[in-house]
């Protein structure tokens, strides 16, 4: 197979040649990338020389170039331009990548070489970048379970593989919910308040979905957000809002409640196994906050002024509803609509107010013309 993923991208700025890449190229490229990285890691382990920063840490950092390139092409496309074939590839690849990652991070011979270099770190005269690479490499292996006994490593592999599959299932379920929902509008009066561009997009979507002559709105953000912002039909806004927030929580084939519970349980088990109180402690140790308390302290500082401002905005919106004789209390599906109305009332300028800006535009254009 002439697989463009298996060669260097001979393009400006090494941009992937998307027009040449086909779905059948991905799985062989993943397999090749995994095989190459395995060989590179084996060469580090089999090196008869004593472990050094160059022949272990730097060498390990340089492995996996092909695999990284394939992942860098596949996963953004799967996120932005997916289909069932791409989803199936992701399901096949997830356990493969989980096993491959564990085969590296749980390899005792490789970890002993890394540990040997790390224990001599104060003698190596490393610059700050090198010292950071050594520190991160060692800690990443420890956080991945390299110091655990064999029986716990075996269980950790099971947890990692199951989590990789569950995370995919969660995303697939949410995507399925997004793709399945359609708000089909047959009466043109139900388009009240929507800008022409939004109506045109809904008509185009309807034509693609066998609803020619009607208008279709979906839960995808380019459709959902303007509908919630501009639609004057409160009942339809409520339908769209509730459909969006209930994704994966409808008790059907795409329900994510069981998956979320299982993910939480597995993360908690893994954290305990690695010596952390909770999954949050495990994740935050390697981030700026370090511990959950610091996160909650920051959120608490933000909470009071944020809530006060939210109450002020809600009061402004309710005042507008009352002034229009709306006869209802502000609900979540009203928020974006009335926020847009208040913004328009407060900041939109009429023609007389805009005239000075038009004059400035003319001066600017004249200056550009003279410069040209």
C-alpha cells in the first residue's frame, strides 16, 4: 500500500497531505508506528553501555516519531470530521495504544536505566531543559506504575485498557446524541427572530436531511447557539436547551450514566493503587494547583463575586421580560436570548452615532491610498 502517513510530509510546513490520506491508511500506520517505537525502545534497553542521559533519556524522548505523526493526523480529524469508519478505527486502536503505552512505562529494564540516570542527576551538570526532561521522564514512569509490584501492574494494565475503551464509548454516545437530534420546523412563523444567515443554514441542513422546504436545527454549536440567542419562540428554545443538556442521560442505547460511574470507580482504584487519596490528587500533582484544596480555594474566591454578578444579570433580564409583559420567570433557556437583547439595546449604535466612525474609515482608507 502506498501509504502517505508512512513517509515524511513533503509539503509546505509539513502540513499533512489530507487529500491523499484515506481511512484504510490509518490502521496500518498505527501498527507500523507502534512496531517502530517498540524497536527503538528495545534498542535503548539492549544497549550494553551504562545508562546515561544521552543514551537513555534523550534516546527515549526521540522515540515514537511516526506514531506521534499518525496520531496527530487521525485524532483531530476524528474529532472534527468523523464518520463510522473513523469511529471503528478508534475503537480498534484504543486498546492497542493502551497496551503499547503500558508495555513501555511498565518495562522493568527500561525503568531501571531511567532510575539509574535519575539517581545521578546532581552529578550530571544538566542545563535547566535537560534537568526538566530527566525529572519529568522519571516521574511519568513512577506515576504510570513502574514502581508497583507485578500483580498490581497487571491490574493497572486492565484498568488502563478499560478506561481507554470507556472514554471512547462516552464520546461516541455523545456524538450519536448530537447527530440524532433534529428540531424540524415546518411553519415559517416559528423562525421569528432568527437572522437570515441562520435560517439559510437551517434550510440547507433540511435539504441534506430529506426535509426539503423545511428548516432543521441540530445540537451542533453552529446551529444550537444562534437558535438560543435569537429565536423568539420560547417553547422551541426550551426544547433545544433540554435536548442539549440531557445528552447521554436519556436511558437509551446512548446513555452515559453507567459509563461515567465505571470511569469514576476505575480512576479512584488507580489513584489508590498509585498512592494518591483521590483521582483529583493524582491529576493535580503534575499541574499548577498541586492539590484539590488549592482548586477549591480559588473557586471559593471567585464564587461570591461571580454569583453576585449573575444575580444582577438575571435581574436585568427579568426586568426586560416584565417590561414586555412576558408573564414568566427567567429560565435557563431564556438566558442567551435575553442576554443578546440586552446587549443589543445597550450597545447597538444608530446611524447618527456611527457617522463619526464612518468618517474615520474614510480618513484611514485615504491614508492607505496615499501610502500605496
